[in-house]
C-alpha cells in the first residue's frame, strides 16, 4: 500500500527537478536551488543527460524565427468564418457602421430642410404665413361657414 504514495512522491520530485533544470538553463534559479541542483547533477549522470536535452530544447526554441502575422490575416479569417457560418458570425455591417455618423447627420439635416421648404412653398402647407396681398374671401363666406 505504500507503493502508490512513493510513486506519487517520486513523480512530484521528477517534475520539480524538470522545472529546476529549465530554470537552471534560463538562469532564473535562486542560489540555494542552484547549489542543490548542481550537487544532484554531480551525483546523477541521467540528470546530466536530461540537462543537455533541456539545453538543446531551449536552444531550439530560441532559434525559431518569430515573424509577425500578415496584416490581412484578420480579415481573411473573418471572411472564412462568415462564409462557413452562413453569416451567423461576423455578419455584414449595418448601413450605420459603413457610413460615418457625420455624413448621416448631414443627410438628415438636408432632408429636413428640403421638407421644410416643400411645406413652406406649398399652397396647402401649414408652415406658410398668410400674405397680405393674397385674395381674401368675402365676408359673407365667413358667415356662411359659421352658420349651419
């Protein structure tokens, strides 16, 4: 029954040593941990071999060429998702998203001004002021309208 706990302890120790080897290669170990690891390295040839493998792995990672992603990658991915999802994701933008707010505001103001001019110039428009030179109905017409 004591065997599983020994395996768990040895696994935990192996993971700790692996993390220490990685930190040792990177140079981030504290001095006490570094001395402890160096003592274990001197006594264990398998651990020295593991240290060499860790150094090779770190060197391989440092040698990778880190290039930035192309500028159009985001747009291409968005278009691909849009096509495959049948428009459920990254749907086409609404009219208000494509046209700046200032342009929409100017168009609305021009439309309102055009409507006001149309109402003002209309003979039946309610915005028209009564002209003094406009013909007036005779006074009898007013009496006919008021009396049933």
